[in-house]
C-alpha cells in the first residue's frame, strides 16, 4: 500500500497543482513540501490537513479512508 506522501504527490501532479502553490496557500515552506512528498521528512497531522484542505481542496479522509478499509478488525 502506498504511503500518504506518495498519494499526495500522485494526486497533485496530474491536477497541475505545484508545490509552490501548495506552499503559498498553506504557509508550509516549499522545501518542506518537497521533502514531505519524497518521504524525507515525517508528515505532521497539521500539515496533512492543511495540504489536503487548502492545497488540494479535498478532505483528509479522501486519502486516509483507503488505510482504514484495509485495517478492519476481524477478530470479533
């Protein structure tokens, strides 16, 4: 399964949204956006929410629901 940082980059690029644009609307440094997308730094929850909502115009659950579906508890 892909990591969040990979899914963010893969969603952003075809839409023509630049890292600079995300940086401008979120206030997150452009270099940090780059490092997040490449997995060089850990994505903080606050950054994830800002990138999703302000930068990409989607709910964070757009990406996280995929994780939740695969981690269902079948032990009951």
